[in-house]
C-alpha cells in the first residue's frame, strides 16, 4: 500500500514520543539536569517531532529508501531541532 513507510515512521515516532515522556517524568522526579546535546536529543522526542514530521510525507507514497536516505535524515533532524528550539517554553 502506498505510504506504508510513512505509517511505519509515524508509529516509530509516536513510540519514541511516549518513551521520552516517561524519561522526562523520571528526569523531573530525580531532578536530573541534562547536558545541552542530551537535552536536545530528548527534546526532539518529547516534542513529538518524529511523529509530527512523518505527517509531512503522508500521501506522497515515498518508499523507505527515500525516507531513510542520509540526506533526508539530516534534513529531517535539522527541521526537528529547529522546531524544538523555537518551541521551548
């Protein structure tokens, strides 16, 4: 079915989001303060960026080899970082 790769990416992204929410709660409970790189890595997930970004490719029918191409991965990661940085409250 066209878009299966996008659905898979959404499911993986939503799973990462849920796991990160648990991690964030544990961090708050233990008063853990993360280094900037660790914070950004977790923030990408707590923001739900992976799941959100997967919506951009729905309906395009992109195959997995396009979605997982290193250039696409780098561009997606940069977009997720930008979204996280501008949305910090």
